[in-house]
């Protein structure tokens, strides 16, 4: 429902951005919030620095790439992006 907001936002940059910050930005743009499977994982996501580019990807595609390349997974459930180590269901 919130995908239209991505077209209004400036292009997303990930180079040097913490995974936690990037996930929070994407979640906001999609009208969601980020939850982590546990507090330790939230701290880990704050320490993971992203590199590269997600130019040309939708916010959901960019999130999938950023999370997967960080060795984690996510699912969307009850208006939340839940980041964890279990099975992903984007």
C-alpha cells in the first residue's frame, strides 16, 4: 500500500550506512516498523556497515539485498519488518 511513497523519495544510498539505519528508513517509506528477533541482533544490525549500491531497486528489493548480504533474513508480518536468522518471507 505504501509503495507509491518510494517514487517520491530521493534515491536510497547504502554506502557506509548501518544496516539498522537503512532498514528503518525503508520500513518508514513502506509504512512499517522494524523489529528484531532479539536485542543482540538489533545491536549487531547497528554495527553492520553496508557497501555498494541499490540504485534501480525498489525499497523492498533494496531491503532484501541489504539484509541478505549481511547474513540475515527478514519477513514482513503485522506491519513490521522482522529481522532475524530464521526463514525469510518477503
